[in-house]
């Protein structure tokens, strides 16, 4: 059998940036002193990580081609399936395995499946792992999880397999969505004529750090983006960019795969609201934002009579539902201040090679 951690709850991983040199002692956890109904499989990920992130700009290698990535890349990803619980039945589980550079990994386990695909609202669980000769291993209290790149295997204390999860590669249902009739096509790989300072790669992808020449009021926008693989970096240094709707409100783009899902992480409306669910896929996966934005309305005296609002789908999952935006300020680093004028689409350059494709806009009636 796998170990039972007896209901211990460990320090929330958001605290890992402080006291990073402390060993695990009794002050790092609490004992609720009540029985747990958590599945057998979940106990392997109840130990949370400390001291694994740092701030600052990129410090390690950056990969934009999976074929040229490091040896850790093939182990990173999403694993899902059913595992045995303590009642003798089976329970749907999801695990995200995150490469953190130089053979270090973190695993995040979810009851019910992966985020946006069944994961329950219960607290998820994290544990550190490392590369070994036979794959990535996560060890907790004598039990083992082995990731071989194609599946995740649970082993009991005797090394006997008791269950496994298969690796999956999820794709957004709106990936490759065609612009409808009447849409304004901002980028289709043919040229960057519609962009100020626009640059295109040899494989016809739009590069970061550019602004659309055309401006918009209320509108819908579809954009596809790919984040680089930067395993040795973290926080805002790991694949950072963002799309500024109307040049005023940023929906963050960041390699936030497996993180908590905060306002400054992928899918967050920067400095305004966390996404309802963290739908960030592993780096080097193509991802989508489908955004509906309703601009603020002003009277003849310049007073706001209707505040701006936004709905956002990340990889086909609604992460913001008609969110009211601040009418008296733009989000951080926005090139356009609040006001009654239209604004462009701005793709931020934060020093990481984020790439974009298939960008188009549908204008909405400003009375919407």
C-alpha cells in the first residue's frame, strides 16, 4: 500500500518564496486530527514544494523547438486516468508534471481530472521529483511515482505497480478557427503589414512587441499563441508576454503550467482578476484566447456612463465571465490610457520569444 499521511496538510506552495532554506519541521504543517477520505493515489502528492521559484529575468536556456529541447522536456506534461482509492474503487485523477531544469521536476495532482476537464474544487497537491536512470521519480514516505514519458506509474513500498495514468496532449477546440465573414484579419502568416514594428519568423509566425495599426471599440478577438520552454526560469521570467485589448487591458501570457492561476499568470486580467481556472497548457503547446470586449461608454462631458467589460475563453474554457474592468485606469504597462477613443491590439515584448498566429477581430455594435 501507499503511505497514509494521516491528514497532515503542508504549507501552501505560494509560501515557497520565503524561508526557502528552512528544512521540513513540525512548524511547516498542521494536523487537523480528523480522518481523511482522500484516495490512495492522492497521498503521493501531499508534500508541497518549498523554495523553487525566484524572480527576475530569464537566467537559463530558452527553447522554441521541441526537437531541440532538453532531455527533461519529454517527461513534462499532463497525465490522466483512474487510480485506486481506499474504498477499493477507482477515482479519476489528473497530474501535471512540470520541468524545472537540470533534472528537477514538480508534480501537481488533482482529484477528478485535469484543470478544466473534471478537476474538483478541492485543494490540489504538489511534490518534488528528480530525474533518475529509469525516469522521473517522486518519493513520499517510501512510496514512488515513476514517470517514463508515456505514462505515470504508481508503485507501492515493495515496488509493485498499483495503477497508472496515460500522458495526454490537450488541444484547444478553437485552435485553427477561421475568421468569419466580415472579420478583420490582423495576421494570417502572409505579412505584417497590419502591425507597427511587426516582425515575422521564417516559419511565418508573428513575433512579440508589436501593435496593430487598426484600432477598435467593442469587439471580439481570436488569437493563438505559443509560449517558449524555459525550464530553469520561473515567475515573470518564464515565457512572458500579454495581449492588451484596446491597448488598455492586459490578459497575461505566461508559462503558468501547473501554477495556482493568479492575476499575473496566464489567463489573468493583469492587476484586476485571477482566471476562474488555470487553463495554461505545457510550454510549446499552441494555445488560444477568445475574448469578447465591450468598451466603456462616455457622455458628452467625458463621464463614464457604462464601464468596460470582458469575457475570456482560454483553450475553449471560460475563465472570465463578463468581468467589469476599472474605468479609471488601464492595467500595468498599457500603452493607452482610459478614455472614449478606440484602441489597438498590443502584444507585449517582455524579453521572451512568444509567438502568435491566426489573429482576427469581429467588431461589435458599440451599443452592445
